[in-house]
């Protein structure tokens, strides 16, 4: 089964609730974060709404928005 290319529209008259969209997560320089793949790290640079540069100790990675695998501690 394939995924539809366009998101579904929700009409105001629909008996079903529209899905809740969370605001994108914002990171600041110095925030301590955890990443599903890379582990614990600290934000060392931020490109507003585009990416965050994170130092994971052994490596620095540029993590792109929407930061699905990264969360602030």
C-alpha cells in the first residue's frame, strides 16, 4: 500500500477530530539533547528553523529540522 502524496483535508462539518499538530521544537545554543542514533549531545550552533549543529563528544552532526529523532533534556 502506498502513502498518499497530499495530506488529507479535514472539513469543519466532519464528525472526526482534526489531528493535532505540535509546534516545531526550538533549540538554543547550550541546550543538552538526546538523539535516537547519536546519543547525548550539546547544541553548539543553530540555523533558525533549518538545522542544529550538535556536539556528541566524538563527532559533530548537523541535524535537520523537524528534529524527529532529537529531544531536549
